[in-house]
C-alpha cells in the first residue's frame, strides 16, 4: 500500500469505482433493451428490463456498503459529504437506466425508420457522457496520490469538458429527434406519442446527471 494509502486507510474510491462499474453494467443492459425495441423484439424486453433492475439492485447494495464504511472512517482526503454526493450522482445514472427500461415496458413503442438515425445518436451521446464520467472516477486514486494537482487534475478537467460536450451534443440531437416525433403526431396514437416523449425525457437524464457528476468532481478539485 502507498504512503498516502497507509495514512488514509483503505481508499473509499476502490468501492466507488466498483459502484461505477455496476452503473455501467446497468447502462449497457439498458442499451440492449433499446436495441430490442428498435428491432421490434418486444419478447425479450421484459427479461432485459428485469436484468437491469437486478443490476441496479446490486449497485444499491454496493452503495449501502460504501455508506457504512464511510461512517467508520476517521480520516479521509475528501470530505465525507463530498464522497456521498458523488456516490448519489453515480447512483442516479443506474436509476435512470432502470427507469428507461420500465418506461419501455409500458406499451409497444412504434419505431418509424426516419427516427432511427437521430435516436441512435441521442442514445450514443447519453451513454458517451456516462462512460466519460466512469473514466473520471477511475482516475480518482491517482488524483488523490497527486495531491489533487498536476497532470492528473488536468486530465480530469479535460474529461469534464468532454462530458459537457457530450451533454450538449445530446441536447442538440434530442431537439432534432423531437421535431421528427412531432412530425409523426398524427401517425401515433395518443399513448404512443406520450410514450415517445417520456422515453426521450427520461433518457436525457443520463447525460444531464453525468455532467452534474463531472462538475461535482471539478468542484471538489477547486476546494483543494
């Protein structure tokens, strides 16, 4: 164990990183569910949705373990409240993945061909933002080792800018997608139209919460 590791004891960020890995599993399985809907494979949707819920539950168990460990820790390089806020923002990503799947199971979602390209981009940018945040979390041990400065801090600032860009790109594509959805308003039933609106709204939380997570870590950097 490194000198700083001996000083602070077992870093909570190994568990934070484990939690983020579980979050990524939720998001990846959600992407499978979205692909199933796009392909009209609704038979597999309930199974995939259940798998996402199971993965989210496992993420909750890791979260609970982290919170219990933090209560016992007497000295940390980052304030407990900051760690808990980072953890909460990570958890919101898993919650969103689960919520997207729940919405998808409410009713069969019609998928006109002209929506596919923008929808794929929209999903891609939201997932990209989440993946960049995972890269930030994976750098946290190195950041602590560097004393919250130097190359590691600059790398995290760069990741945060990439997250913000992915969130912006998701917003731009979402507007394009919504315009096309509205163009189909007479083709969709009322329920189908509202379901499309709800799917896009819930899915957009991935990029939004990823940007919030990246900004929260930047705030932590600024306080050091």
